[in-house]
C-alpha cells in the first residue's frame, strides 16, 4: 500500500481528502450533544415539524372575525334598536355595544381559557391561558392547524360577544343597566364558556371530533350560541315580567328601516359566522357559505307566505324575521348538509318560528320583547334535530371517519342514532341554560335589583339609565 501511494502521490492526496470529507459527514450526522451543531439540528427539527401557517386560511379567519363582529355592531344594534319604542332605542343599542368591551376583557382574562384551554369534559382551566398566555403566532393543531392561535382566539371571541347580546332582546325596555352588566358577566363565565368547551373544546363532553363522550354535531353554534341564548332569553323574560301595558297597549317598532338595515348586515355577517367556522379557506367553507344563504332565502319566503295566509298581507319585517330564523336554524348544520337540505331546513324554520312568535307567545303570555326564544331558541333546536337526519358524509367526510367507539369507527351521518345524539345535546343545553339563568337572575336581583321602577320605565331607559335621548327634535 505504501509502495502504491509512494508511486502515485495523487492517489494519496485523494485518499486523505476522502477520509477528511467522511469525518465531516459523520460529525454532521451525529453532532456532539450540547454542541452548536446539536442545538442547530434541534432547532431545524422543530421548524420542520411545526405546522405551517397558510396565509389564505389566516386571511379568511380574520375577515370572518370582522364579519361576525359586524353582526353585533352595527347589525344587531340596528336590528334591535329599530324594533323598540323611541324612548328606549339608545338603551337597547347600548346593550349590544357595551358587550364588545365587557366580553373582550373577560375573554382575555380567563374566558378563552375556560372555553378552549385544557381541562375536563365540562370546562377548561381558566388559568391555562390567563391573559392569553401561550396564545400567539404558533397554531394550535387541536383547533386550527393552519392559522395562528391568536387568530382562532379572535374569531371565537366574536361569538362570545354576540351570544349574550342576543339575550338582551328579551329584556328590552325594562332591565336595569347595572343588572344587565352583572348578569352578562356571570352568564358568559358560567354558561357560555363551559358550553363552548363541551361542544368545541378538546375533550369536551359533546365534541365529536376531539375526544368527546357524546358525538353531537354543531358546526357553528346551534347549542352554544342560539339555543343557549334563546332559552336564557325566555327565562329572563319570565322573571322580569311583562312591560307596563303589555299586551293591551300597542308597542310597534319605532323605526322598521333601521331594523331592515340591521337585518341585511346580519345576513352578510352570517357568512363569516358559519363559513368562517371551517377555519380554512377550502371547500368546506364554500359549502357552509352556500347552505347559509339558501336557508335564509327559503326561510324568508316561508315566513312571508305563512303571514300572508294568516293575516292577509306579508309584512316587510316578517320577511326579515324569517331570514334571521333561517340563519339561526342553519347555523349548526351549515358544515354538514347539502344545498337541498339547507332549503328544506329554511322552509321549516320560517314556518316553525312564525308559529312560535304568533301563536306560542300569545298562548303562554310571556313578554319576549324581540322574540329571541321564538326565532333563535326554537329555530336552532329545529336545525339541530333536523341535522340528525340530514348530516351528509359527502359534504363533510370527517363525520364518517373520525368518531370511534370501543376502537371502531362509527359514522355520524344522518340517521336515527345521530338524531338521538343531537337530542341529547339539545336536551342538556336547554336544562343547563334554563337552570343556570334562573339562578343567576335571582342572584343579580338580590344584589342590585333586576327591573327599573315604573317611573323609570314610563320615562324610558334612554333617559332613566343613560341620561340621553336619541331624538332631540
């Protein structure tokens, strides 16, 4: 060998170079623990394993967040504000506007953590993400693997804002502002956040996609938003009692035009509400968008024709109310049903909610001022139960391949078995929110008093609660 390399020095140089390169390759393949190379290798592995942010998905979630916030302001502000008497318009608008501040602060402190932090089957740990600790630019794969966790947090916060704002429609024209603020803070903490965790949180009792016990399908808030707010609204209306003069004195809306503008904004914002719940800009968002639109369309027609047959004339406000009923009813089903199914859900919603507002309300005599229970509570109950039979694995293939029972994959597509699951979710939500709202209302009444005095109610909430008047002409 020496003779060979001695005779051929070039071969010797090549051999030395080969051995040197081999030593470099070996050192790179197995860096010394604790060395700079080892730390760089660990960092590179973390970067490669981290979920990638999809800018398109993130843009859609942020736009959807803005759309859902628009549903509260100015959507719900105008819709509810136009439906009350002129002496209560500012007080009613304030009920929605103030929640953008109150709920946002609670959400940062502990609300998001209770809803989406790790915990048990009923509630997340309020300290897990206290002050949004750990909620930043990195995605949370359990909820939204292609967008920052902060974007998902913002999107869900908009839901938390509008849900208690819906309840305010049942309290309109007679609740103390201080009582409203205290009740809302307690309701969000003890009812909304636990429900959101049970339905959407990882390991929640009804979370079909992530470790739940009872697989309840609820794409965008049938139980969490609409049934909870509708049932709570009914309890609030019963405990507050009727407005002075109701139902003997006429109490027509003071400005239907405002309500129609608000209704239109609600329709547009609802696309973010439902299609945004796909948390991506893919085909599921498109499907939910389409289902939302066609359900609202058929429900508006259904309500208008029912009113036409019943009263002889279809009212403009009736058509708008039917539209809202169709949107509330399709919300839980929007990411699971086809367009023909959405049309059917809307038709049933329009007729069913019209019956609740005109017959059920007068039959039992409760004063749900702006028909929150009849439209949102009853409407979404219908949507949840119809979803039990209409859920399609063609629209959302995950429902056929995700849920496991004793190690076996069970399809959650429409059928008797899934209808029972939906019924369990609806039943629990009704009982939990009704009992919880009753207790909270009694507590608030004992602490600050629920209702304004007769003199203040006669004067109007604008002046008695806020010292202002909407119209000074």
